[in-house]
C-alpha cells in the first residue's frame, strides 16, 4: 500500500528503505535456503530501484546490472561478518525468535497420537554417519520413555536422574543429527547412547535432554551402541508395574494367567507375542475408536491398531504378569539420501516400542509391532501399509513414474537443504569460537 502514496523523491527513498527493512527482518524469521535465495533477489531488485530513484534517467537494464555488481561486491564482506562477527548462541542469524515447528513427539503418548503423526510427511531430523551406516532394523531413534499410565495416556516417570553407569555394547555408531524444532527438550539418538553433545545430558532411562527447548534447528553429535550387552541403568521401581485401577480387567486377568502358567519371564513374553501373531491382529493407520477400557477392546474386539496400540497392550500384559515394563517413543527407520549420504527421518517414521526388565539382563528392547507387521521394521511405514497412506497419484506403486520423478527431485533438494542447514544455519557461537582458535585467535 505504501507506494500508492508516493508524491516526492523523499517518499520513494522511504519506501526503498522500508523494503530493505522488511528483507532484513524476514531473515530473522525464515531460515530455509529457498527463502534466503529469494531475499537475495529482493535485495538486488530493491538496490536497482534505489539506483533508479537517485538517477532516474539511466536505463533500467544498466541500473539492474549495476545493482547486481554491488550485491556481488558485498558478498565477501557478508561472508567475513558471518564468520567473525560476535554472535549469540542460536540460529543462523543469532535470532532467538526464529520460526518454530510444533510437529513431533510431545512429552506424553496418547493412544492414537502416533498414528496421526505418521500422516505427516515432513522431516523430523536427518542423520549423517561417521561410521558405517546401520541396517534398517537397527535404526531405533530413542526420544522419550513413558512409565506412568492412566488408561489412555502414557507419561514419563517423575524426577528422572542423570545416568551414572556406563553403557557397554558392540557396534558403536558415531553420527551427527540435524534436528528440526519441536518445542521440547528431548533429543533423538540411536539406542543406546554412550556419548552426546556437551549441550545435552543423558538421563538414567537413556533419553537425551537438551538444556533448553529446541525452538530452532539444532545439530549435535552423538555415539551409540547398537547392540548393548547389559542394560542395568535406571533399574525399575514401582512405577514400572503400575496399572490404572478398575481398568482393562480381561487384559490383566490374561497376564496373570500367563504368569501362573510360565515360570520364566521369557516364556511370558513369548506367550504375549504369540497371542498377537495367532489372533488375526492388523497393523493399520485407521484403528477403531476405543472406549474407557481401551486395551481390552483392542485385544479382544477390534484387533486393529498402530504401533502404540500394540506397545500399550504388550506393556499392560507384562505388568499384569509382574514383569516391569515401559514404553519408548521415537522413530524407526528412515530414507537413505544417496545424493547427500545421510538418512532423512520423517514424522511418518514415528514409532513406539517397549522395554522389559529381565533378571540378569536389565532392560531389553521388545517391539511387539514386529510380531504383527515385520515389514514395518524391514521396509518402513510405506512397505508395511503398501503405500496406501499416500494420496492419489503420488502413491508409490509399480510404474508410478511421477512419484519416482518427484522422489528424485526431493532427494536432491533435501541434500542441498541439509548441507545448508549444517554448514550455514548450524554455524553457532561454539563453532565460531572453534574457528577462531584454529586461526590462532584466543577468545
């Protein structure tokens, strides 16, 4: 609207500098590569208009060429200021108010939340490996651990201490994660983490917590044992056996019956997994609506559910049998980007599994979804659902050339965008201090 009231040269100059101001403030809000490139074009055009206001008699092409040269000459100065100008901890421009996303896991898991999250085809984080890339079945990215259950929603345990004991295992994997903002403190790491970025802490339940909520892209390095030998850290308390009173009576009775019939804990677990395999359960994104006794209705009536349904039912059965158990929320699998040599984990890869405490072994990971839909672990969410979750023409079917072309284009764009986020957007105050030390400057 502002150009409509231009009456003088002064009004034109004010409008031009308002355009510069809008461009600069946009950089505090938008951090993605496409918007940054667009804003470069905006600066070029605005500079051309400024030259035209100062010298209106010149040709438009000549003025735009001069504006382009001025922008190019300014780039070395921009790079120097980017690398050396003192910056605040935070995003690319050091802006603490950068736009934030709210997709992803919250601090609790409600039955039905993960199936809705699986419909979101946006990246949650990307992982670059310094060691050999793990197999798909080893890509369990741990985020939150829930122990308290009210019949519908799982919540983390109260007052979780820091981890003191060291984790031992095999197949050590070292990697770097570029995490999209989700507004919470939990970070995602492969099971089980052994070391992590100094800006985060490993808790007794092997979750990793940042110092402050992740409200902008955050990259961190970590190392994990993909095959832990014994996991005694965070020994169970009464919470790992807690069940809501007067709920799911049939499920609790079944768990107690298994406990009487089998002396070994492993046998009880095997009975529960066989129950899922042999009773016509279906893995689906469209489960039936469940009532107050959600686990009873799932196990004995609907028998249709997503990973949180199977994990919830398995955990309740184990607790009813007197075996400590808890739920773990995070992501499983991911898409390998052959252009950028990294794995993109999307919200559609959201997954929930269980951990059971066995005497002499500690916490052991058990994925009850594998008993019903093993292809979910081997081929991902699309393989398990045969591509049915994709709308219309974009479904991944044999001969879907348009989907293949879009996927190839998406791989290239993700590779460019991820490197941009790591090298530019992720350039933090700590990275700057490290660079200055390499240059011999003491800060």
